[in-house]
């Protein structure tokens, strides 16, 4: 049974590397389940555990195209998880991620980034060459609930309808939508800035935000936008503020 289990995982890895989006989604979900169990007893708190799951999934998805299995997949996965755990707690001044319910002026931030995100994202998904990569990003950085909310909202489902379909209240749906958007856009800023017009496009969005009077970026958020290994809390907060002014090209 154990050998069959490992063979099944190895098959998913091979299919995902070949561009099978269904296999990729199944693989990311299996990784998520394992990582949640792994970090549950090792992280200092639930928020840190969730951050560590997301960070490990990002590293796994980044390494997947180049990865060659010379040992059981789980061994490779947990080695990455252990490295993430060590790095995470060695960072200076680590802060827990702020939930959107406690962001200052969270409602106006939601309205600020409402208009353009799904339109440009849907256009990008329609491009066959990037469909698999976007699916990989969303599966890696978003929780299952965030992913379902984003995909339903991208299909123009109203928040109230999504709440009924997923048996959630509207506030929870909105929180999942904002968190998921922030994670996806933060990932693009960090790993695929060319999709956003590169450094020039991000700088133009920062200037447009300041001209609009809708808000300003804090020094920590500005640093996160240009650092190679930014604090995700600050990067996601900056991504929310800039979402209306960034264009996915």
C-alpha cells in the first residue's frame, strides 16, 4: 500500500510537470494536507503555520519543473518544509500576517482594488500559454477556500451568490477574496514582475496611487516591493493598495 501511495504521488508529479492542470491541482492539495499536519506541531501559532504552508507550496511549485525524483516525493517535500521553517524563524522582526478584518480602512481598500483585477486576470487565463502557470500560482499561494472564491468571482458570480454556494457569510467570502487577490498579486510582483510591466509598471502604479489620494504606501511596503525576499505581510498589503493601478499585460 505504501509503495502504491508513493507511485501515485510520483505519477501526479510527472503529469504536473507535463502541464496537466488537474494533476497539478491534486498534487498541491496533497502537499497542502501534509504540510498542514507537519507545521501544526512545529510552528509557534496557527497564523505562522498557514504562512509556512503557503511559503513551502510556493517553493515546491517553483522547483517542480526542474525537479528529478531520486527519493520518495514526501522526503523531498519535507526537506523543503524544514528549510522553510528554519528560514522563517530566523528572519528579523517577523510579524504575524494581519487579517483583513483588522486592516485600517479595509472597506475602502476592497473598493480600491475591485475594478481591474478579475478583468486582467481573466484575459491572462484565456492565454493558453499561461493558463497552467496561473493555475499553479493560485493553487500554491491560496487556500482552498480562497481559490474557490476567486474562481467563482472571476466567473462574475456576486458575493451573495458565492456565499450561498459555499455556505459562508458575505463577510467571510469578502475576506477570502481579498486575501486570495493579495497573495496572487504579491506572488506576481515578486516572481513575475514582467507580467505587470516590470519595475517601471510597478513604479507607475505607485505614482498613480499617490496622485489619486486613495492612500500611500508605508516605508515597509515600499521596501517589500523591491526586496528579493520581502516580508509577505508587507508585500501583500502593498499589493492590495496597488491592485487598481497594476495592469497584467
